[in-house]
């Protein structure tokens, strides 16, 4: 009996320890609580104003003739709002402004500052429960046009986005009663302009009836102050708190950035120690599936540096190749001054190094397993929704960088809505202040993988593609993260074209010019034999002339 009681007490202690130690993260529960969240359920002209189109269930708000908002330079003007059908968009914009479905809301005004908002009244909320408001917003502010391209403003403060929630009946911009997120600008997050960032605001319901707000503003009379909004959501979280005081903590973005990912470097199963050449150099012949990331993980010990350092050193040793190609010879350790002595010492070191055990190999691959497991978890979350991206949005933390790696068939750097699928076995590293935070290996099944719970700071996101693939977009992004924002980063990959033979090989191949011309120029054979053809035709004519003379004589 005493032993049973002891076991029960021990088990209870384990449970309590798990509850205390385990990090708590509120997760979304249930469906999207907003009406017409993707704007597919109709729209109308609000207050019979032709220039103001509001999706059904939503109401538009705007500033008009208000001077110098946010230190601006002119009076605001009433914007235009449109429920824009993707069928009416130019081909190159179809993959930019739509997150899901056929409609997106466009709010814009040219040559004047603007401040506008969308709101919706929601009923049936549970007082004391925490809710998450999610709004993807594309900031399309254009300072100038150059060569057909839009140039965003250099000043990050000239565009603004914020979210809010407050009691039904509170007037727009009632700072005392609306729980606002605070403003996000290009000074707090990057990229901000020309990007579909997802903004997240969490609040505790103080009333069953609540109005949610999505606000955008541009303070300068640019050629265009524009914003696109699509696939918004309101989700109940599994956290219940004491009722918050309305207006408490206004002006601060939600989330505290706690629980940032722990530092981890590239990991891979250890490779056998390579045998140096006679000159002391260590080289690697690129195989299909190799990447700089995998080589850094496998050769870091041989190079005597960390995998993070090897990520930079290996490309530098090989003149920074734009793409790894199968069969390419890469220098891992350059030749030494005394090659024979270096080779001998390296062989002795290799023999003295114990072979990696199965336990070590298993531990080394654990880091990549976590990333793959997370991506699979995202993929299966919210089954039955119309959009895999919409499934992920309510689940991610309020400070995240979400990456997607896809096969860019047309090489334009943008992911097409059809045909350009996720790619597997591609390494993406997240670094902070020059140190690798974590590495994700794509599994080809998840559309998005999110690095979550990041502290507010600037991060570097870089892809290391496998052999024979080149990056059609930038291969490295500097991303400034702020609490309450999910920033997407896309990497397009395309199979590299075959290399054109260099000038030296062309000279060697053309040493016998007559042979080379005859074998490589289809028309060369005809031109080279033209003399024989002319002689043949002339012979036939002479023969016919002789036959004619003979017949004339007989006649």
C-alpha cells in the first residue's frame, strides 16, 4: 500500500513539473468568427457612395480634410475602396494581391495622404477569453515609377498598419475604449513595403459584443497610397484570463517575444573522414542532393572550424559559385606549402579519430527532425479549410518569419498559383547577429514553415539549394521582426541550365577545322561539296549535247 502511495505521489510530482516547466502558448480554437472574411460573399456601395465599396458584413471608415496626420505634409482625402476580382487583374499582379479566393479589398488614394479603416461587429464572444485578430496587409505605397517598376518610399514611417478591438458602439479612433495594437511601420519591421505581411493582435474580450478594426494610413501625398487586405480572421484561443480593463496597454504591439528559438547550427549525419591528396588538399566532388549547408555540416571538423563558419568559407575557397553542379570539384581544404607532411599528419589524425557511433548520428539528425515535424504539423492543422495558408495563420505565434521554398518553373521569382509546388531537401538557415539560430530542411509537403516566437530584432534568412539548382529570387534576406507580425520570405528554385563550353575547350575542339566544320555545321557539308555537284551537272549537259549532235547528223 505504501509503495502504491509513493508511486502515486511520484507520478503527481511529474505531472506538476511538466505543467510548470512546459512553455505555454495559446493556440486557436474553433472556426473563423468573422463574417465574409475572404470577401467572397458579396459587396455593396456603402452609403450610396460609388467610390466606396465595402464587403458585406464590413463597414469602411476614413479621414477627410484632416491636416498633417502623423507629421504629414498635406490634408487627407477620402480614399477609394474596391472589392477587386482577380479576373480583372493584370497577369503579373494575380500572384501579388490575392491570398485566397477571387476577391481582395483594395484601399487607395493618389497624390494625397489617407487614413482608412475596416470594421466588423462580432457577437457571442466569451468574456475573459483571449482572441486573435489576423490581417494580411500588402502595403502598396508608391513614391515613384522607374522602368515600369514601383519604387517604395525610403522613409519607413510614411506607411502604417494597426489592429484593434473594442466594445460595439465605440467610435473609430476612440483610443480610450479601443484596445489597439500600436502602429507597425517600415521603421519597426522589414520588409514592410511591397510585401504581404500578416499582422496579429491578441486581446481579451471584455464584452460578448465586440468591434474589430483594421487600420491603414499613408501620411505623404505620394503618386499612390495603396493597401490590399485579404483572408482576415478572428479566432478564439485556449487561454482564459481575468477580464482586462478596457483601454489598458494601448499603443503597444501585442506579444512579448518570449520563447525565442534556441541556438542551433547545421546538423547532419557525420561523413567519413576524407583522405587528403598528396598536396594536402581536401576536395569534394559534388553529388546530386549536396548543398553548401550539408557540406558545411560534414566537413566542419576537417576544416577545424564551426559549421556556421564553414558556410561562408567553402564558397570563398571556390570563388563563390552561383550554383553547385553535379561533378563539380570543390576545395574543402586548400593545398599546403608542404603537401606531403600535411597529408601524413592528416592521415594520422583521421586514424586516431574514433568512428562516429550510431548514437552520435542519431543525435545529429535530431535538429532537422524537429523542423520537419513542425512543418508536417502545420500541414495537417485545420484540415478542411479552403487554403493551406489560411490554415497556418491562426496557429503561428505573433512574431514569426514564415518561409516557403518552391520550384520556380518560369524563373520569375514569384510563386504562381498553379503548378509551382514546394520543394524538398532544401536548407534554410535563420541567423541573428552572425550566429545561426536554427536550420529548416524542407520536406516538400508544407507550403509554409514558420520560425516562431522570435524576439524583436533583425535576422538573416538564407537558403542553401541542392546541387544543380539556382535561386531565382534573392538567396538571402535581412528581416527586421517586430512583435505581432508574421513576415513571409519566399525562395524560388529552378534547375540550372547546362553550362556553355568555355573558350579554351572551343579552341581545342576546333584544332582540325575542316573536320570540325563538316561535323558541326549542317550546311557545311553541302557547301563543301558544291564543286562536285556543279561538275556533275556540267557533265550531264555535255552528254545531252553530244546525243543531240549525233541525232542531228543521222537525220
